[in-house]
């Protein structure tokens, strides 16, 4: 076969012999097992499956593993003639092929893949071992654009302890990079264990964006069911846990009617940043403010937070007069910060907002219906049970 390596395993031949002059039929030795591999040599281009083909007979089993012992899963065809890996050969790896036929003969081969000309990488929002709130999506941002969205999505798997229904969806991150999130159909159930596997090693991003050169994974747990709702009409924040009302906090949100209005809709506490410097010029509000702010919890990438705002105390519960954030007293902000989790849902309702933020400006997918979210999957919007 052109472009393939023909490999043969030595076999001890059995032959008949004479005994007392009695003739026996000659027994032909079994032909050596020979297989061909589509990838050969020491500078093989990575990013495609491995195919092993037997010259005669049928394959019984095939093992393709790298130098670290990591195997490429694969399947033998119905006719037993070929084995094809379900994952691509990874860049910069050395592989050994071990094949066996139905006659218990064996053959081996080796090949090496060259390093990728360009490598794509990912960042994931949930560190391993975390506990997060019930609205936290799995969010993966790619360093380089992803043209082969369906091929990449096929390699992503979410497994949960209670078969949670959810779906991947592709969006543009606030940074402008490609991003894929996995959102449950409804908010997570408290106590759910979640495992995310990103089997991307050797997958091609497409259109010059590079290969992935490693796999990624994370595991986390869903914590308390805490939910926050802000009413722009009543100027109050309600906090619930397991469906029970805990507290009503007087607040002052964004000034209606312009750039200083708050975003509305369903958001998620993205990070708990504590004491940070807030400079209005970084969010396009000229020189409206520049101060250190305590108990800050981020709601959007564009700079909407919930935080302490003692300078605005005269408006708590009375008027929305901030520059877009949800402010409250030091005491209320301290208590809220201490009890809240990254991933808690944070919904803003009422009149006077500037509408919902873009999907990638934080975790805005909860503002979509389930059908709308499923449609953002590159795999025909098919939901996945984790």
C-alpha cells in the first residue's frame, strides 16, 4: 500500500514429519501477519485519526498508545479488516501500534508526530475542587478562533451525579474570543457533583488557528441554593436560600436614562473581588468617579458590580442614583459578600435599566429560553444529559 508501512511478525512454522514411513500431508505454514498504518515515519503530521489495516484475515484487537501509556480509543470495522481511532494523533507524540488477529498472531509498528505549527489553548472558569452557586455555567474561552466548532464540541463532556440535563452553546466572549458554555436546562440542584472532560489533544481548530496539544478537565460541586433579586422599582434587594426569604436590603442602582443605568435580566456573580479600585474612565464614564470600593462582586465584564457604597447612603431604598452598580451599606455589603458564592444567580428587574447585557458580557445565557440556548450548539442543538 502506497504511503503505508508493511509490518510482519515472525512466526514459528509447524510442519508435518514422517513416522515409520507413513506419509502425512504437508502442512503449509501460516502466513506472517501483516498490517499497514496510515501514519508512518518520524515527522507525521498530527491532527488525524490512526487507521490500522490487516493484509489478510481479521483483526481481533488493536492498541495504539503514546510513550506515556495513554491509549487512543478506537473500533474495529464490521468486516474485521481495519481499526480506526476515535481520537486524532496528538502533536509531538511517539506512538506504538500493537495489533493481533483472530489467529493469535501479532504485529507492531511505531510512528512519531511532529510538533504543531500553531497551538490553540483554552481557559475554563471553574477551578478544580470549587464549590459554586446554582447558576454557574461551565465556560470555556479559546485563545484562537474555532472554525471546526462541531468537531471541538464533540470532544467536550459534562458528567453529573444526578443526570442533569444541559447543552453546550457557542457565543462570543466579551474579549472577542470564541467561547462555549454548558448551561443546565434549569438552575443546578444543590449538592450536584460535576466533572468536565475536554478531550482536545490533537483536535484541529480549523482555518489556521492551530491544533490543541493537551486535554483539559475540571471537577466541582454545586453549593447552597442562594438567589438574589434586585428591584429597580422598590430599590430593594431580596436574598433567598433554599426558597426561603432571608433578607431585604435597601439599595441604590444605576441612574435611569443613560450610560449610568444598570443592566437588567438574569446575571451571575462571576467573581468576588473584595476591595478594588473603580475608575469610571475605564468603563467610558469620563471622570465620574475614582475610588476604592469594598465588598465588590462582579456581575459583568463591562464593570457592573454589587458592592458597598456608603457615599450614596442617602439614596438607599429611595432612588437609583449610582453609575450602574448596585450599592448598599457597608454592613449589608459585608454580610452579603460573606454569604454569597461565585455562581449565585443575580437578577435585576423593574424599569429604568438599559436592558440585558450581551451574552458574553458575563454569563447572560439565563436570559435565553431553553430552546434558544440549545440552538447555539454546533451539534444541532441536541441536549446532553451529564
